[in-house]
């Protein structure tokens, strides 16, 4: 039986092609290093002709002895190079925290990503996704979110084969009442050419 180490599970999947009305076929970028609590939200796409050149995250600060959730949501900041119009899209978002400042590529667009994830803590406080990084297509510059420090960074996803990131879908756990909340557990990005 083949046994894979935790570091091996960080590998990216370019798993299938997602068809979105008005957009050319959009390969899906995802990583295996995530957690599985919650439900997938709807896919949200930048307007046709737009690509994500920046992002922001919704982060709950450390709660001390309280229940931590870390990253609760991700926004893509889209830019249309023809019309110079800017828009923002987001999928499902958790209930806690505040939106951080926008991080943007100086040139190019978001093309690849990596998650910082805290694995399941058993009876401890689970947080799941703690931060995210992106690579810009223009210069290869890395943009790191203003998330928290729990967990480990996975590996980089593949880069969009052509074009850039233009949409997303997030997996968010609903509030658990008196139970342990995690909020954002996973994300998939879509590429447009």
C-alpha cells in the first residue's frame, strides 16, 4: 500500500475544466492541503474580460482563550485592461473578522496560490485556513495575505496554463453555536484566457 507523507499531500490538482457562461473554458486550480468542514459556496467570476490583479482576506484576530477561526473569506479584485474598470468578487464568507488591505500585483495578474492551513486539532481549537499567498504573472512577485501564523504552508498550485485567475469558489463552515468554528476551509480558483 502506498503511503504519502503530509508534505506530499500539498500537491496541486489541475483537476477539471469548469465551463462558465460568457467565459472561455476555465481550468480549476486547487490544492490538496486543506480541511473538509463546511459546504462549497457558489462560483463567482470576474466580469468577462477581467482578471484578478489583487486580493484581500477577511481575518479574525487571535481570540486568546476564545474560539479562533483565522481566515473567514477571500475577495478577488478584478481589472479589465480594455475598459480600465475595477470590480470585486467573493464566494461564501464566514461571520467573523475584518477585511484586510488589498494586495495587488504591480504588473500582471494572480496566476498561482498557496494556503497556510492548520490541520485538525482533535479536541483542540481548529482554525483551518490561516493565510494565503499568490504569485503574479508579470514578474513572478509573491503576495502574502495578512493572515495568522498557525499551521504550515503547503506547496504552490500550478500556474494558470494560459491567462490568469478570474474566479473563485470557497468552502466555509457555518457557525457551530457552542461548537468549534473554523470558517474558511478550502478555496478553488478558476483561470480565464
